[in-house]
C-alpha cells in the first residue's frame, strides 16, 4: 500500500502546490507516490502547454525528492533520471 495524494484530480493549482510543498509529510507511515508529469496546474505556474512541461516536471521532481517522496510517476523518465542523479551527486543527497 502506498499513499498517492492525487495531484491534479479535482484540485485547484494552489491546493496542488500546497500538497507538493508538504511532500511526504502526508504519508501516514506508508510510502508516498507523486504523479507529476505534465499536470495541468503547471500551466498556471509557467504558462506552458502539456508537451512543453518537461522542465516544470523536472523541477517538481527534484523538489519532491528533497522532501523525501518515495516514488515519482513520470512520463519523461530519462530526463528526470538525469536531473535527479545530477542533483543527488552535487548535493550529496
């Protein structure tokens, strides 16, 4: 069993961002999964269309990793993996 807060499902952009800010603190003692790829609330942040939200997804992925989220569900695995590995090595995380 894992906790998935359901980013993007019937929530406002502000609510989604608040859930992301608190990351794994909502875990109820279980692993947490966040599905962040190309979510529509990112349009409110960056103004980009779904196919152009890679950078926003990568930024959110790094933030969530830093917050201790266990699992990231992603579309662009290679780009996110490269960014997360680079960040991990630089930060010593």
